[in-house]
C-alpha cells in the first residue's frame, strides 16, 4: 500500500519521524480500529486517530447529543443537539480526513452483537461511560483476541491502560468486580470538561504506538492522571491466575450481559415525571403512589423523601415479587440515571405503571424542597 502525493503532504510531520516514516504511515493506513462511545473520551480519540491516518475507523454509540454533552464532547456543536452521535461523528471525521474508510454503528453494544462488530476490527478503543460495557468490551477482547485501549474519567481524575492478547493482564485482572450502582457517573459526580481530552489523546497515542510498533505501551500499567495536582502516576499490575476471563481456569468463556442489563430501547421507553408533577400527585388523594428510592442504603439514610422505601438498584430484580404491581410506582435516585434503569427493569418484570423522577432528587431539591440535603 503506497501513499498518494496528497497523503505525503497531509502526513508529512509523521513521515519526518524515524519511528513512523512511510512504512509506519502505511501501517496506520491499513489499521482497523473501533472507538466505542463517541462522548468525552471517544471524541478526542477518534479525532486524533482520523487525523493521524487510521485507514479503517469505526465509531459506535447508541446515544443522541444532549446539551450537557457539549461541555466536553468536542465532536459536536449546538446544532447537533438531539441528533444521533455515531452518524454525526462519522460525518465530522469524514470532513477532517475524507480518504478514510469510516463506519458508524448507531447501536448499543451487547453480548448478542459484540462478536459480529469486533470481527471487523483489530484494535478496540473503549471510551464508554458504563461499567457494564467496560467489562463486556474487555471480556470480548480477551476471548476474540483483540487489542484494547481503555480509559475512564471521574471528576478531576482519569486512568488508562492497554491490553494486548498474550502479552498483558486484562481489565478484570486489575478490577475483578466493580459495583456499578455504587459508582457515581458524570451526571451525579460531575467532570472537568478538558479531562477527557487528555485521556482520549492518550488513548489515540496508545493505538498509534500499537499499530506502528514503536515505544512502550501501557501493558501491565495503569496510568492515572490527577488534574487538580497536574500529576501522572503509574500502578503496575500483573495477570491474575484466578482472573475470570484470562486466568488459568476462566469462568467467562463467552461475552455475557451483566445482571440488570437494559437495552437502549427499554431505557428509551421509560416514562418520566417531573418533580413538580410528582409533588402535586403526592398531595392529591385517589390512586396510590409508591415511592422507591434506588440509591445505596447510606445515601438513603442521609436523606430521602417521606414515604419512600429503599430498594437499591442492584437488588431490584431480587425484589421483583415485592414491587407494587398496582397503582403508580415512582423510582428515584440522585440525578435520574439509576432510576431510569430501575424503571426499565420493573417494567420488564410486569410493573405496568412504572415511572421515574426526571432529574432525580436534585430536581426535587431545585423545584420543590430546597432544604433536602444531598
């Protein structure tokens, strides 16, 4: 595969690097890379991979652009609000580098489709914001022999690591199990807008190094970044012989959806009620209303609405028979993320009048009761 005159001009700064040169740029041109999640991490990662000449680049995301995304998701602009992310990302990358082969996967990744999608790529970049997706991606990469560059962000901190089949420990070796329900997301905890730019650029750097074959990848090393202290640190870790997916006796031999997994369609069908509407319903007489707070017990103990009962999200399926199946059931959490999932699970289990408090208790505090302590 040879470079055209236009490509020689476009990638001239790469070609000046002895570590890349023409041969390395041709490897980039032949590479097949998938970016999962085109949000805070995936936006800069995909932009730099496209600019750097990754010849076959896929982007996967089932979400649509929300106004709150624009603080950090640099693939989009104000006119993008409400539009599907994957296709918008493909168009933006095509405008940046029209010579690439670009694929948009406007789909939710799950155990049922992961192999079909991953078969078309050699390196996976995980920029997802759901812990369940991170485990699914890791497991699929181990089982199907794909390299993985993973990153995560939280408030002012980021982390990144790289997995290469047969050469490195995997994500489960470092984090055998994480309680997704107890882990705050960006909506709950917030995130510094520029933070994913730093970590996404690191992910793109790792991909280019893997493709061309220069430098030392983050194999067996977790790189952490503290934006408040402007400090990078490194944690070395080894493969666990008891790892559930890459250990000597793996219990996970095929990608699987985690307990409580909800599809994007299920989440989109969830019905929401505003804080003001709920306050009016609570005061009114007539049809009974059940208030279910799906936060963790410590959060619930700190503050909750009168009459609310606590059923943490990760126990919703266990309490299926105990959920009220008559009348209106309102699920709530801090910001509305966990309650949406709980509502979808309850609907699946036959709760016909399941609703979620839109915006969560943060909205209740803002619109109804400023004294609520969160």
